[in-house]
């Protein structure tokens, strides 16, 4: 029996925190509308107290975008929580997300507080937030470098104070998948009341492990994964939504878990976010990169033409692309060239095809990609003269 895993999208909060990104309210609304089409479960729309623009963005999304939970981040401080509530209160399903750091290094140097003071602040924040909002998420910032017993104690205390979601961030992208699994099992076994709340993870990509860690968390029973479109986020970014979702879909029998994401909207969402943020998607990025479904090697193209599953583990249509791209270049085989020529309306005899292929390879050696017009010119000038 497949269980549901919620997708909590934080493109508009953690993603927008990436260096060099700044979206205005209208741009945030456009992204949020598209996230709703994608069918994410939660949109973290911003950090309401951070700036008037952030507040307006969260409020506009809360007012307009329906069918999804809308959330604002807040530190574990009353003014932050009040501002977050003001921003999300008109949402169909509002959520306040409050956080405080729990690792020794963050408590000592950043907060300059001892663990007992941090625990008290967390409980007070959650109690206050819960007095305002029916859904409250608590995050232990830098959880993966925190002491596990302290985490269990603080989580138990905030659950008793009314938290409905407990989030475990790998804030600095430090953990590795096997260790994360062990940690999550420990927390589940040693936290009072954990079975009453949703368990969530939020992984950063400093070691390139954000998606692997998120998937390890799903294997260990978490209910929610926090992620961003195109993997945007602080420093090396967050777990890429499209990768988490397509891994769960493609290997569903292994995970026994499904999301509600309309995967055919993934490509469109990625393009919109890339356009509005001005952050291009690397060409070989999994799922949404321009080469993710492009095949150039002759052997691969030949295989694809016979059966797409020889070199594709998911269809381009499933992520919203119209078709597989066979890029004609110096590695392309005769079969791929013949196929493309037929699509362009040229049916050549075998000797004509031999000649066309010979000229094609000469041209491909000089150019990165041989286009349709190159092929047409080649047939007109070289083959038709035979
Ligand atoms: O990475 C992090 O710890 C965060 C929290 C605020 C959830 O973004
Ligand atoms: Zn984060």
C-alpha cells in the first residue's frame, strides 16, 4: 500500500534567499500559481518579518492561491510570529513555521544561549503560534549537528506545546544518507508524541547529497519533504523538487510512497522559476536540464529509435516535454540521420543515404549540432546531384 509523502515547496523562501535572487510580489504570485498547478501540498511563501516586500508577497499568495497550504517562516520570537500570522491568516489553509537553532555551535556563537534557554524559547514560540494558527511547524535549525537526545527533548516539548509538524533540517548539508536514516529512527523512537505529528525533512546540498538524504528520509518513514524548484536555495541550494518527485515516481515500488505532484507541470515550473529568478538551469541538470532527454551518441540514438526505454527511464512527456530529442552531431549514426530525413519528408535510396551520411559526418565534425536546415541543404546540394 503506497503512503503519501507531502511536498513542501520553499522556492519562494529558501530559494529566494539564494544570493542574487529578488522576486517582486507579482513574480512571487506567478510562481505560486504555478506551484498550485503543480499541486504541491505547502507553499512556503516567504519570511514575513524580513521586509515589507516579503510580507506583501506572502499575504498576496495567502489571499489568492487556493487548494494549498500557505506558510510563512518566523524566528522563535513573538513579533516574528505575529507578523507571519498577519501574512498567512487569510489563506484557505494557513501554517506558521517557526525555528530556532539547536546545535552547540549555533547556540553558543549565534544565539549566545544555553540549551535550556533555547528549549524555553521554542516552547513559548510554538505555544504562541498555536494560539493563533491551527497548523504550526517547528524546525530545529542545524538539527544534523545537534545532540540527538537534546533534539528529542525539544521536539517532545514543542509537540506538547501544540506543534503539528516537526521538521529536521540539514541546514549546512552535512549529513550522509545512512547516518540520516539512523538519526531519524532514533528520533522516532525517543521523542514523546512524535506519532501524533507530521515528520518533515529539509536538506541542503553542500555535499551534493540533498536529494539522496531526502530519499533516505522517505525510506525511513518521514511524511514531508521540503524542497525547491531547480534546487535553488542558500549556498549550494536545497533538495531539487523535480528530482525528489521523479525518483519517488520512477522507483515507486522501492519507496512505496507517492506524491500528489502533477509531474507534467515540472518542466513549465522549472522554466518559469528560471526566467523570473534569472538563474539558468544547467544543461545536464536531472529532469529539467535541456539535455535531460537529449541523445547524441549513435548507439543511444539507434536504441531510442527501436525502443525508448533502452536509454530513458522516464518519458519526456511525464515531466511536460513533448518528445525525446535526438540531437544530430558527430556521434549520430546512420539510423538517426535516416529517421530525421524521413521526418523532414526525404525518403532516400540506400546509395543516396550512404552519400548523405558521408556528407553529414563531414559537416558534423565542424559543427556542434547539425540542424534541420543543414540536413535539407545537404540533401539538396549533395544528394540531389547524384
Ligand atoms: O536550512 C534551514 O535550517 C532552514 C530552516 C529555517 C528550516 O531553512
Ligand atoms: Zn534551509
